[in-house]
């Protein structure tokens, strides 16, 4: 998959002057500066030495940035343009000039998305060029590189925008050493912001359990167990619900409390980002309770497990009551699951229970390969014999679980039940019959001294990198 990002680039020869003028502009709209936790509007920003400020609000859509671009161009008397990159295939650049003119160009190939290049006035873009070389600018727009980021870097060079600034997404921009944050709240808004309320309620409740809020842009709490296990609790915004039970279709925002277990040997530590509900492997109450009580669900309690919590700006009572209910269910469902992960062996059990078998993909000659469940850590836990035993135990338990699921789902249809039980039994027998193949494979892997040596080196490299990352967030191991 390619890269998606949106950004706004503003012509300004001074970072400090821009911040001052932008703050005044926001004040006209009733916003004042604040901490990120209080923010109703927040922008990650960076300054390019060529005289440009780049802003990103992290939205998938460029709509709000386009409105802001027009406002800045008009009120601050400067040129601005937005960038919307789609899957690294193409990008749409929309210019707002101080004289009120607008111009839109497409860089790259957008035909597959129904976006065609349209005519535009090159004179509108010429004032942005450092040396006025409009022919070079037009050549870059027309070259259609494999990755549109390459074209954007060339355009940035012509304008004086750094290659990083013109191709960075929100998370990259906010995580950069030279970045700065611009956060605003409504001037008259004295109600407690959700992030601040979450930090207060969950901080007081989780600190006695060993969790500590880390110095990170999104509120999350981390607990270190021993010197290898990392447990994370945060919240995740929700935009819908797969069940009717417990879900009220109101005008409130909704969220769930989620958790993740990592090790210092993880490829990288997954911390929450804006819109991370789209791809995150964090687990909520539904996943934890559903897996642990697959065959003995309490229907009344299940309604609580699948329920999301409400929040409405300005309704402090609703926000606090939702957080109080959230912390109660966190203690009842999430904490017991996390409490059971105390070392690498129990980590593997946790991964098996909630994600599936933590396979290790042994590939001679490749030492950094890892699947999504961080299976490489298994070589620190298992010997050749226990590795094979654990693999087979997990798989056989999986077959047994399938039998139980089929007996529940097909209880009223004996013929269908017999069919599915027979299918699982066939798969089980085929798996058992290949024991010698798996034994040979496992011995080959553990007997590959060069691979094992490189694999352990890779694990230690990750450990060192993750420890440094955690130190940057105020967590010491």
C-alpha cells in the first residue's frame, strides 16, 4: 500500500512571525492557545528554511485544511497551498493566493481514481518558485514518477520546502525533532476536555496497579513487568458498533478502552496515533471477554463488554460518568488479562489466546523477518524440543476449540454438525501425520547456527531501540 497524507503549506519567512499571526487569526474565530490535552483544534507543524510553514491536522480529508488555506491567504496576505496525496499514486495541490485567485493541479497519475489533470494558469504558481523556473516546474508536474512523493520532493526543492515537510504525514511530522505543535481551544470553553478527564480518572485508578502515564502526544498508560513485558492502556475513538446491544445511536462521540501487550523484542512498540482504530491490533473489552468466555458467555454481562462509552463536548456529567463506568469494566475485564502476562512464556499464551498461534517464519539467510505476532521472540523462550511441543499443543487446542464452536453452532442440526466435526477431524489427523516433517524443520532451524546467531542479534537490536524509545517517553526499564 502506498502513502496517504494531507498538509497545508504557507509562505512565511519567519516561523515566529507566522505563529504570532496565526494565533491572532485563530483568536478572531474565538480560539486561544492551550495544551494539547485541552485542544479542540491541533496542528503538527514544521518550518522549512526556504520560508515555508507546513501544517497537518491528521485528517484523511483535506477539506478543513482547504478552508484554513483560503482564510490564511486572505487575512495574512500570503500564498498557501494544500497537498492531498493518494496511495503514492498522485497528489492534488490547491493554491490560494493573497489576491483571491485559486489554482488546482494534479501531480502523478490519478486517472485510475477518476481524477484527471485539468488546465491551470502557470502564472499563479510562478511567484512561489525560488528562481522563477516555471518550465522546470511544468516538467516535474508532467513526469508521473512511480511514487508521487518523488515528484513532490522536486516541487518542494523549487519552492524552498524541505523534502521531509512536503511528503510527511501527520505522525511523521509531529514526531520530527524540528516539529512544533499549535493547539487551540474555544476561548469561552471552561468545560473539562475529554483528554484531561481521561488522564485524571484513569491516572488515579491505574497508578496503584503500576501503570504510569507516559510523555506522549496521546494519553496512554504503560506498565513495565520485569524487564521484558510492556503493557499499554489507552482509549480508542469508535465510529460505529457491530452489535445493537448496549449501543445507543446518539449525537455523542463514543470510545472504548483498549490494551496491548508488547515485549522489548517487538519490531516496534505500537502506541496510539490519530485514527489508529483503522488498523490497530489493540484489544478492547469485547475481544478479551469474548475470547475468555467463548463457551460460557453471560448474556447480561456481554452487553457491558460490547458497550462503548459516550462523550459529548460541554456535557461534563456525561463524560465523567462514562469514564467511571469505563474504569470499572477495565478493572473487571482488561486488568485480569494483563495481570496474567508476567514473562515471555505467559506472553506467548496471551498471544495465542487473543490473536492466534505466534508462528515463527524461519527463512535461512533472512534474519529480520517477523510476522505480526512477533514470533521471533520464541527462540528466547523455547528449546528445539519445547518449540515443537508448543507449536503442536497450540494447534491441537485450536482443533478442540473448533469442535466446541461447531457443537454450539450446529446443536440443532445433527447432519451439519457431523459434517463439520468430520472436517475438523480430517484436518487434525493430517496435522498429526506430519509430525516428522515439523520435527525435521524445527531441528533444521535450531541447527542453523548462523541464523540463530543473527536472530539473537536482531532481538537485542530491537531491545536496545525500544528501550531508547521508552526513555524518550519517560519510562525507565
